[in-house]
C-alpha cells in the first residue's frame, strides 16, 4: 500500500507522538521551496530521546515508496535530520530547536493542524 506524501507525513507525526515527542509541528513547504513538500519538526527532552524518536521513525515507516535518502546528526543527537525526500524530519533537543528556530525561518509555510491527531485513538 502506498501512501501519498501528506499521509506519509501524518503517519510520521503519529509515530513521534507514540514516543512522546514534544511540540510536533508539520509545515507544508512545497509551495515555497523545492527542498521538500513537508518539514516535520519536534524535539525530545534529551539526546537519548532524540535517538529513540529517530530509531522509531526508521523502524516503523514503510520504505517501499519513500526510502530514506540520508540521516545526519545521529551521533551527536542534538539535531537529527531524517530525509525522505518529500518529507524531512527535524528532531532537536530543546536548546538547538530554540537556537535554529526553523518555524520562524520557514514562517511563510502553511502549518498543518495536528490537533485532531491527538484526539484519535
């Protein structure tokens, strides 16, 4: 079963929520950039948690259609970038997230409402 890009991104959101990612934000950047269709930004409370979040993503997302292109920052774990091409996931520790502030940098992107996901079983 193949997922469209938005469904793929929402599945990643659910997976991050399963591992208690903090302040998960999904930005639709496709209309303003050729880098990707979506940026998924979150943080963990420690480097151990950021690694656990990225591990869970890699173990759980289907890779038939959206294979991992690259992953950076895993060793240091203060900012882990998981790149699936159309979806780029940024997993930070709080200090790094605050410093780089990707939400402000990509302020022209549409923020996808994720409130309904937290209410879903």
